């Protein structure tokens, strides 16, 4: 027996319907905010991913799917969308007109993580990227879009966790202070953090192992090292969120796991009645002003976020019914009626109504079972007698009726039934002529 | 400068919009025929792909992206959807209820082919798979669905190329006859065909190099080796297509490039006014009764097809405009108006109308340019004076009007404008009060 690859998942029809419907919804909401779709390849040159995520990042050291293609090129399955989208913006020179560019993407990402509930090695992300704006208003708008998604999906208990890493000067000063602070405390940190001290000191603050360590809790705060400009910009972001009543807290320890973030960074999480965090980040993002230059393009202020689609799908409290349903089931009794009903069924399908026929040689009971499994509303039955008289028998499972009608009236009859929603004899619809 | 991987492509906003709209359309049409979506991983164990496509197939010998993951598992990026979907059906035991299963999928596939126009190493396929039906009526229905897609996309010049490979007995007898026929003619065949003679004789008929070779043209025909049952079933398929006026030709040389096909196989191609083929297959499929057993499951008669989304997208003759458009552009004059318009804009967005503001400190001309680039219909302007009076200035670019209205009437005004489509003074809409 063949199995799926470890850490991947199959989505069966009901789950698939929910995911596809969610993706389409996210695309629609992003369009309201002026975003346009971009589709970039899953295959990326490894250099792009390694350079943008950072050679020392967890993603690159532990999680990428890297391999050589048949042409001996080092390629990586994209672990996230930002670097490939920014690469596409630069390669296609999209920045030469109409800035800011507001782009969204949706599709599979790949990370070799320890498989656990809701976390897969192949998963889908929906994200937006604004390229070519330095305005802190845009940071706030991006956060607003993220929270609009939560609100409109009727997820009420969300909260934004917000911080700023400041501009380059602020961040560099802060890094110096952190290095100085941690210098004689390395023994108190985990092994990964010891490495982080050398490669990317900021990330120590993000450590999941050391997160309650006193050494971390007492570390210098970025807020004390921000330039005036960075402070002002952060105030704009907060005012915007205040204006629109978006719930947030400032978390001075928030740093995010990728090398390219600058200025505003944020996550959206779920909270309980007492405002305690009860989830990891469902959505995460921030500003990344240095990435375009790092990738060989001009300096373009940029900001974005990404949602994990599967994670988001799991927390939606929906009453939508994604089970299979069919409008009409065609039930032939005998071979002549079969060919005749095939023609009728095609006509109904071409009118936009989902229809089914079980082609196996079943008896009536077998056909009824098949209709039940398809959740069919109308059962359309035809045997030799009906065929001769150009009639068909039609059962409406919703209104619990059973009629013999002219076959030429079939569509009209069904349309009337779904519009009228009452018993046929009581009204003037097309069907009561029969 | 970083580039996309050779053979892959970026789809910029207009193209992306077209592709996404096409994919959603295909899903809708498949739903009319009773199909449900299934989402299976891109990552597959190599063994699944190699076994199902055939170790000697072009796909496996030349085109797969195979590599070892960080856990030393041999994995392959799926080159097609059938084997992964059938694997999912078997692994999740979907066949234990309600047969036939009617499934569709849509997503990226990977083949290391020579890049050329419209053919990429990473491309999208939409396909359907019916699992658990031996009925030739189902073969015909699957073909009907494929042609419905062409018709409803207003592609008129399509034609089905049809053949049957017969059941196992028919095919085995035919293979013996082919072996015997080609035995002393190997010197006249290309090198690949010499190999095919040993590994899969049928595929010689499919050779692109030898296709006009007399030796091939004079080879035995499958039609002479079909069992009575296979002949009868093929007649059913043809009668169904005749009944629904679906244009097809029987092509006795059609064999398809994968090992798992049996019985009915088909392609859909484009033809010119003289019914000459003018394209390669846009859609291809057939019956594959041996695959489920080959993959370790029970014997389940199956049939399906796949479309290349990018190929299909290129041949659609559409008048749809996929360019970027925005409903309302908000234009603040000064910092106070900016914060105020942000609130108004959020309200309009939450009512489902796409809206934009350029947050940079622009003058009016700059804002107008930005609105033009966004193709905005309404321009909503507010400065300190308007702010004081709770008014806004609104320009409708479609009806070429310019009004000063109460800001509380904004939504009503715009709704009226789009509904009424006449100059405001001539009607009783909400806007003419101002």
C-alpha cells in the first residue's frame, strides 16, 4: 500500500471545499483593499531563499527542501511567499510604475518541521505584500486588513501583538546593547541561543526555550533605542489602529524569525476572556525595508503578512454545510429510458444545475440509495411507459411531492419548485398544469 | 539579481486573475457534473510515481523532479494528478461507500521538460477522476464534461480524438501481434522505439519521431484484436457522444504515454475549418482499470482526464477585462483629513467596495495620478474646509460629475450612482438632495 509522504496531508471533499471557499474569500477581501494577485513558482533557486531568510535562520538550517534538479541547479521549494514575490517584482521590474504595488498570493509552501496537529510539511499560505511604500499608515492598513479577515470570518477573540524593530540605526544600536548585556550571561542561555548570540543576537528574544528565562525578561528593550523617526512612525501605526478600534498590545520582545524584518512587526493571535493568549500566531508579518536591496534591486519600503490557510480554517466557527449535494438525480428504468434521460440530464446541467445518474444497471432501490448518498433534491424517473408518453415522474425530497409531468416542462417545474417553496397546488406556477 | 528557476514562470496580476477565474470556473462546471474537490500533496513518494507512470515512461526516465528529503526519503514532485489522487482514495479508503467516487483536483505539477512557449516545468493542471465505475457510459460522460468545458468557454473548433485499448485480453493479444510485426523491422525505427519494443511495445505507436513512418502506418490495428465486450463498450461510448452531438474521430493509433491506461482513451484538440488538427492535446484522459490494483488496492474501474490550465487559458478567446480597477479612491488634503478619510474608507471597504488611499504626502495632482493608475471610478476628496462642514467632494469618473455632499450620505450617493447610471439631477435618487 502506498502512503502519503510523512508530514503531508490529504484533504477530502468536505475539507477541500472549506479550504477553497476560504481561499476565495481571502482573495476577495484583499481585493477590497486594492490588492492584486501574483502567482510565483514553488521552485526557487536556493540562493534566493537562503539569502532572504538568512543562512543562520531555523528555516534554512533545518526546514528547507533543497535539492539539485536534472540540470544540476540547486533549487528549494519555497518555505514562504515574501522572497519569491519580491524576486518576481524585481525581475519583472514591476516597481517602475504605480507604487506602491499591492500584491497577494495564495499557495503551497514547504517546511521540514516536526509534524503535529495543524502543522504540515506541505501547507498553504495566503499573504499580501506592499512594495514601494515607506508610510507607517501602510503598516497600519496591512494590519487592518489582517484583522478585517478575522472579524469578517466571525473570529471575535483575536488580538494584534505589535512591536517595532526601528530603522537601521535604531536596530544597530539596540543590537550593540544586547550584545553587551548578554556577553557575561551566555551560560544561562540554551545552546541555540549561544549560537544566536554570534549570528543574530536579536533572535535570542524570540527563543521558545528561554522565553521565561529571567535573563531574557530583564534584557534591554528596543523602545529605549529607537530613533525619533522610528518612534514617530510607530505612533502613527498605533493611532491608526486606535482610530479603527483594533485590539492590540505592544510586545517589546516580539522579533519574528526572519532576517529581513525592520520597523513594524506584528502577529495576530487568539485570546481568552481574560485577554490571555491562547494560540500561536495565526497571522504574522511586518515591514522589510532592506529586502529589495539585499536581492539586488532598488531600495523599496515594503510590508506584508501571511496566514496559514489550514490553521485559519481550523479556528473558523462556521455553520456552513460543506457536504455533498446534488440538484437532480436521473433514474432510468431500462436501456431506452437511459439514453433518453442522458439527453435530458445534459440539458439540465447546461442550465447550471448539478445533476447525476448512476450508470450501473441498478433496480429502483439501488437508484434511490445512490440519490440519498448524493443528497439529491429532485429524483427524475423514467421507464418505458413514461418514455412512450413523453412524461417523467419527479419527486421533490424537500417538499415531499411526487408528480408525473410532461418532460418538456421539467426545467420549468424544478425552477418553480425552488422559487415557490410551497406546495404546488396552492399557487399559479408552471407545474400545477400537470 | 535573482531570477526565477529555468522553465518556470511568474504570472503577473492580469494573467493571475485570468488563471484564477478559469480555475474557479472549471471547478464550478465539474460540480454541475457531480464532482467534488480533493486536495492531495505535491510531494509524493517516488515509488508511487515511478510505479504508476511506469519505470520506462518518458516522465520517469527524463522528467521527474526526484530528491531525498531531510529524512532520507526518496520523494518526487507530482508530475500528474491521477496517481496521487488514486493513492489518496486507497489510503483513506474512500471506496468503501457511495461508488463511483467523482473527484476533481487543481494545482501545480512538475515535469523537467524542454521549456517552450506555453510549456513550463512547473505548471497547473485541472483534472477529474471517477473511481469505482466500469460503465462505458461513464467514459462518455467524462468526455462530455471535457467538451462542455470547451463549449462553455466558447472554444468552438475542438474535436475529440478517441480510441480504445480494450480490456486486458484484447490488449495482450494486440501486443503479441505488434511484437510479431515489428520483430524484423526494428532497424527502421528510432532508437527510443527500439527500447520501447522491449519495455512497452504499444508506445511505439505514440512515437513523435516515427509518427509518419510507413512501418507504423501499416502496423496492426487494435480494432482487429478487441474482445466482443470491448467492442460493445466502445460502441456505447460512441453512441453517447453521437446522441449529444459531440464531434469526435476514432484514431486507432492513439495510445497515450502512461502505462496505466486501458479501454477508452481520448484527447481533445483544436481543428481548423477543414477539420485538420492544429494543436497538440489540450485535454487528455481515459480509463485506467488496473491502477488501483497496481497500487495495492481492490480492483476499481476508473476513468479521468486532465487539462493544462496555462494551455487552456491561452486559447480562450475572451473579451473579459482583467485589468486592475478600484471602486473609490480617497484623497486627503492635509493630515487631519487623512485620519478622517481612513475611517470613512474602512467603512466603505467593510460594505464590500474596493477602496484605496495613497498614504504618501502628495499634492492633488499626485493623488489624481494615483487614482488613474488604480482605474478608480469615484474620487473622494476632503480637506480642512470640507472636514469642518462634515462634507466631502466626490467625482464620478464614469458619469463625469463633481458634487459636494454630506459625508454621511457617501455610501448612499455612490450606490445611487451605480444603480441609476444617469445624471443625478434627472432622477429622485438620494444624491440630488445635495
